[in-house]
C-alpha cells in the first residue's frame, strides 16, 4: 500500500473519516480493532463484524511461543487460525517485553513470522519505554527502536503484499517523541503507531497523552493512518480522534468484563453495583441485570457494543462538524478528562489549520469553547473589518438609535464584535450561548472583549466608537483599555 491510498472523506478538527486498503479489503477510519487472544478465543473473530469491526488485532508473539498455534498459523495462515477473512494486524510482543522485560525472539524472527503467517499489518519489536524513566534510558531505548524500524523496512518493503507499522516511542520526553516521529517518517511506513502510553491511560494522565500525540503528529505525514496503541476505552475516542488518531485497539472489552466492569461512553461501572442496565444494546435489552452482572461473556459483548457505538458517534460528529461538542460532553464525565480538554486548547492554533472553515451550528458548552479553532480563526480575521465614522458596539439586542451610527456591531461571546449584517452567518450566527448574561463564563467574556479591543485598535484612526454594555460587562478589567478608544455607555 502507498500512502496515497489512504483516502480522506470528511474532516473536523484534526479528526478525519478515511479509508485505506489492505490485502483483505478496505478499512474505514476511525476504527477499533478488537484484540483477539489466540490462547482464549471466546468470541470468534468473524463474529466481531456484527458489532462493527472491520479489522482485528492479535499477538504474533503469543502464537509464536505456542508450538501448536505456531504450526497451525504457518500451515493455514493467521486468518484461518482466527476464523475470519477480515484484515488482521499482528503485534510483535512489545507488550510482553514491557511487562516481563524480555522476549525469546529477535526483531527479525518475529517479523519473518508475521510475514509468513499472512498478517496484513506487521509490527516491529519496538522497545516500549514507560513514562517517567530517566532520559538516558528513554534515549537508549529509542535508539534501539529506530534501528529495529529500519531493519523491519528492509525485510518488508513498501508496496508489497504486507503493510508495516512504524512505532513511535520516547516515553514522556517530548523532544524524544519528536525525534522518534521524524526518524520513523524518514524511513517511511504504511501506518504509524504511538506506543508506550498504556501506563498513562491506566493512571488517567490524559493531558500528558495529548502532549505526546501532538508532539508526534507534527512530524508524521498527514496521508497515513495513525494508530494509538492500547487506547480502547470509548470515553477517550472523541478526544483522540480530534487530535488526529485514526486506529485504536481494544482489549478492554474482555479485560473489564473479566473483572466485572461494565463500560459506558462516560466511564466504567462495577457490574455488581448496577440496579438497571443504562444501555439499549442487544445484551442489555435481552437479559436481566443479574444475568449480565454474573456472566463475563455477556459483559464482554455489552462492552463491545458500547465501544463500537461510541466510535459511530465520533464518525457522525465528524460528518456534522460537531466533534468539539462531543469532546466537551465526554470530558465532563471525569476530572482528568476536563484537564485534558483544557490542555487541548493549548493546541487550538494547530487544530485551526486543519479544521474546516464552514460547519453546522456551533454550540457553546463551557469555558474551553472560548479557545476552539472557530473562535481563533474569527479573531485572526478581525482585520477584514474596515470601518469609519460613528460606530456602535453593543451587548444589547436592541439598538433603536442605530440610524445615528454608520456601523453597528453586536457582541457575542466568545467571538466578540460582529456586524449586524452577519447575524445569520457562520460562525457567530450559529453560536448558541447561555442566557442570561450572568451565566457567561469569564474566559468567553475575556476573549470577546480582547476582540473588541483589537477591532478598536485596527480602526481607531478613522472611526469614533461607542461601547454600550450592561454592568456584567462593564466591570471587566479589559474595559479600562477599551475606554482609551471608545466612549463607554452602561445600560
């Protein structure tokens, strides 16, 4: 497969709906690959289709270590072993290397094995460096990983019948993550995978995960899918997709079920605490609470249904242009997710480069909305407004004396000033904000007033301004700076 064969169909923020071709057909992204344990296949891989799976992932090292499974895979192929004709990605054993510090196979051996059993997407044996190790350790591991990536590319050349994933490591050192991404991009892969993040997910350090994703994404080609290893919980999908991740793998559906955990898009509940089943999936509408609570297979099936349902919601939000709204709704479910959403606003300038210029209605949800890409784009384009004469800027919807002014601007947070003629235009015309004014948060008010100040500064030479607002606005610290350019009238 060449990078050009990743066709992008729809975009929102840095998220995209796309499709790429494998040896066993096309896969539409964003997507989740259910993890199939070759030692314990409780759900046949082909049964995953009914949940929405288009591709699965399994562990080549586990198969390699089991003589019976190894022989069967070599004789009949990985697809026959798993009972599916869907595309199959095989992991190399890096997770076992992370957990147990050693694996009894070389990079070349496991790559050759993946190739021989007919894996659609092969993965080199990278070194997954955990968070918060020493920089020296992370740099040494990265050096080994990059050497193994080069070896892998020489064994599995591009545009052959096998795809190859280039794994990005570097622990929590952002410069090493960037170095890793540059190195992998220089070698060239069919898919890029961000590894070594499972401990961050387990400790809810989502804000660090966001920094890693953004450090990596800047240096990888846009025309290739990005896989986020180990991110299988649905509450994270919207945020990760918004930052440009395309492929996810999920073992959580089975691991959580075994531990008696019931997955929802907002988090995870203990099955034993459930009095009702808050879900409309086929499991929750066909079985009682007691049956689901006491049956790991039913729990696993529910967990799969809700996982794929959430990804469908993410895809629909991309199509509608409402991915930011979905991120805000999901991030309200947990304090660590709120922290991650706030961290995402640091990257608004980067997100704005990829965000479509026009969308469906903008819904104002929280203080983070003040920093979303549409608002930044609007702020940057204030220099397009050239006004002269008498200009009214007002927070009030009524302006009976408008005829006394050459131009009238309304204020809508978080955008700030806009000509009344654009009241029905995107984005300000579609923005829904809280009412009354007391409920407008300070971030949104500050951004709006910053934009008022900028409009005044850009046009002060040729215009005389009147700012008319109520006391909820008049007490803001920025009013003093605005009064240098405009007459303040408090209503």
